[in-house]
């Protein structure tokens, strides 16, 4: 190989490495966003399941624990989640996600479903620590708010 060819090959090699690095950097940002929103959802689930078990009589009603779980849910919904839901993180674009592309086609509706959850968690926060009956009354709308968004925007398990 002549000296000139070698240098060209090195420069080309560097350029390709740069492009690959830029791409993997972006892939990581997309994956991080997906991982973060899934972790957030798991925290919803962790707190909601305590309330659900009490509501169904699967565990004794505990006003303090119920009030804390409901407060956690309300706090979680108050967090800004915009950076979780970035373009290019739907199930057609990246692996290991169930986020439907329709989210980005109907962002206003998706956000409205998020706002409905805010309202439902606030109602639950006012009810959970009061009595088992109050908790049970707030459970349907709260579970419904999770379910309405999943039905529209979460793909079935594969
Ligand atoms: C505004 C829409 C919306 C609301 C409201 C919502 N979710 Fe989700 N949830 C989603 C989407 C979209 C996914 C799929 C995310 C992904 O796979 O990247 C998801 C995924 C999940 C997952 C799976 C997470 C994982 O590890 O893959 C759980 C559990 C979950 N949600 C629980 C809940 C619970 C409990 C509530 C209510 C307290 C709730 N969600 C409210 C949209 C929503």
C-alpha cells in the first residue's frame, strides 16, 4: 500500500468511527428515554398495586400506608415527563418498547390522558387515608385512567 493510500484509509476510518459514535450516542439517548418512562410506569404500578390489594380485601386496610401510596402517585404525576416521550422512541423505531407511534400523531390526546391521571391521583390522595370505602370509590377512576391510555397507546405484549 502506498503512503498516500494508507493516509486516506486512516482518514476514512476516522470519519466512519465518528459517524458510528454519533449514532450510538443517539441510540443511547433514545434508549435512556424509554428506560426512564418504563421505570416511571413501574413506580405507578408499585404504588397502585398496594391500593388495589387493600381495595379488594387482599390485605388489611392501613390508612397511613394507603395515604402514602396515593401521595406517591400524585407526586409521580406531577413530574415533568416530556423528555421520556421523544420522537423516534416508538415501537417501529426502537426495540423493547410498547409505545405506539400513534402517541406522536395524537400528542394532545396523549397529554389529555396524562392530565386525567393527574386528576384521578389527586382524588385518590384525598380519599385513600380517609376510609376503605373512600379508597374503593376512588379506585375505579384511577385504574380507568391508566387503562384508557394503555388501550389507546400501548401495544400488546409480544
Ligand atoms: C398517558 C398515557 C399513560 C398513562 C396515563 C399511564 N400509562 Fe402506563 N404506559 C404507557 C405507555 C405508552 C407504555 C409503554 C411504554 C414503553 O414500553 O416504552 C406504558 C407502560 C406501562 C407499564 C410497563 C412498563 C415496563 O416496564 O415496560 C406499566 C407497569 C404501566 N404502564 C403502568 C401504569 C399505571 C399503573 C398507570 C396508572 C397509575 C399508568 N401506567 C398510566 C402509557 C400510560
